[in-house]
C-alpha cells in the first residue's frame, strides 16, 4: 500500500513547481489482471450452457474476489508503466517515476486510483492517453478532497 | 451525535484514561467501526492522530469518554484539512516528543513525531512504545530514532524523485 507520506511529498513538490496534478480512476481494475496460476470457476447461475452443464471454466484473467486479483492487477499495470519508461521507486512500491531529459512525471498508484503529476501539461496528456489506450480510464481532473493548496493553481 | 455541542479540544489534557475508566459503551461494535473509520480521517487530520490512537487502545473494552470527546471536537472542525504551501525548499525538519510512562495500565510511554518538508507537514505519527522505558531519556531516544528513520526514508524518496540538491536534515526533540 502506498505510504501517505509519499502522496503528500509528491503533492507538495508538484505545488512547489506549479505542475498540473490529475486524479485518474481505472474502471474494473481487477478484471485486467492476467492469472499465472490455474484457477477454475463454475458456470455462473443463469449462464449455464445447457448442452454441457457439467463443465467448468478455466480463468485466463482475474475476477473480483479472487485472492490473486490484487497482485495480478498490480503486476499488469506495473509492467505497462515500465514500457512507458517509468521506473518503480525503491522507497515506495506504489510510486512510479518518469525521468527523461528535462521531462519528469510522478505516478502514485492506490489499487485503481492514480494521482499523476508531470513537468508539463503536454507530457501529462501524453501519459494519460497512453494509459487510456491500455485501460478504460476516468479522468477526474484536479479534484483532490481534503488537501488544500494555499495558492490557486495557474493551469490545470 | 450529529446535534452534539462542539468541544474546542479533541482530548482531555489532564491525563490518559486507564482501561476501566468511564462507562462501557452500549454497542462495542459501533465503537470499533467508528474508531476504524477515524483512522482514515487521520490521513489529512494530524490534529486528531493522538486522540484516535488513544481511542484505538481501548478497542477490546470500549469506554465512552474519549470517543465522545473526539466526536464533539470533530463536530466543530468538520471543515479542517491539510494545507500545503508553495515552498521552494526541500529541507526536512523533524520534531519528536515522548511522555514518560504515560499509559496508566502498562507504564509504557507514548511517542510522537512530525516531519516537515520545506515547511509542509508530510509525515506524522503517534504510537504507544513497545517496551517500558526506565527513564524519560530512554523514552525520548526511542522516538528520536523513529523520527530520524522516517526522515532518512524521506531523504531516500526525495533522492529518487531527483529533488535532493543539498540533503539538509534538522531536528528537535522534547528533551530539555
């Protein structure tokens, strides 16, 4: 789990540098994980194949309620972020850092919730659109409840 | 409790409650559930970190006074949050304090620390110490060690965020 001190540190650095901060939400996050273990599941009520009622499913992807689901989801998104050029921070498993030349972005992951901040609005948009091509995503904009910035943001 | 009279402080400053003090609550499960929910509120409310920690010490045998006092305080301060200021500094400042043998039941001490990054509060903690300290110096150095450990973790984090220009670390503790 992400340390709250990491969230506050990243937000306070973003504020100091006037970086845009966006809150993103991945829809149905736990359905995106790929299973590495063998898991079977009985046919759900109402969707039983009448010609083969005795058969069961073998799952390729994870479902909500599986003990593998949180880990499978985290592995999936972590692997994807690495392909985008992010590096997983050593001091916090849920922090991903993008640092190439003058461009920097920080991504905080809390299960399906993401806080993303980047050194420029164009970089932020590029990362969001790359994420959107991989996962269904809801961009909640700059809404961060209970944390107040002492000065109004110039750009969002 | 929604219509209760607000209290200006979240906790009794006179002393800590011992286990059998006050009336047992009518519904212990509701107390435990509320105490659990209040732990989430401490994410943005450092002012209630200590009272919530105290409330959570009585989960096994909940008593009325501490939780009621805290809820009355929250009634008057529902709009409180955490304020972050725009600050160019990445200086880390740690403050620590401990009471000595504060817990009336176990004689263990209570630790508290806060870590500021460039004037912004980013990390804080209030915990009952694991072992009995035989002097106030013992109680104090335990929390200094924890505060410094948190600050060195933050230093590592700042280095990873490419924010560490000059690794400044300052501190103050409750020892006279």
